[in-house]
């Protein structure tokens, strides 16, 4: 795609393989990607940058995706947040959407 302004994306995942593959794919699409390994890093980056989209792993050490998403929503309702997880039961999805 051709962007007027490249989207700035925050990628939050504790698995280095997932981070590397996703970051490469997004970069090939012309996105600017900041990748961090946990929720603590995500909060730190959000305090310093404006993002167009966040990809959030759910199960992580140092700040799980649900808690971090809930914290982000306390001060920013604008950023779309997409959950990246293998936990995809209907009850899990309800929890993700509610946060």
C-alpha cells in the first residue's frame, strides 16, 4: 500500500520470534513499528509516542495484555488495539473486547 503518512504501530509481544516476524511484515507494508517485549515497555512507549494502532499479546510477563489494554483505555480511547493470542475461546474474546 501507498500511505500518505506511514502508520505508526506499537507491537507488544514477549515472544521474540513473533515480534520479529510481525515487525518485518509490517515494515514491508510501509509501517513504522516500535516493538517491545512486555506491558511495562508498552506503557513507557505510549507515554512518549502517538500510535495509529497497537498489536497486543495477551499472555506476557510484566504486564499482561488485558491489564495493559485497560490501563491504556483509562487515558486513550482512540488507539485501536488488536489482541494477538492463541487463546481464542468465546469467553476469552468477550474478556478482550470488554477491556
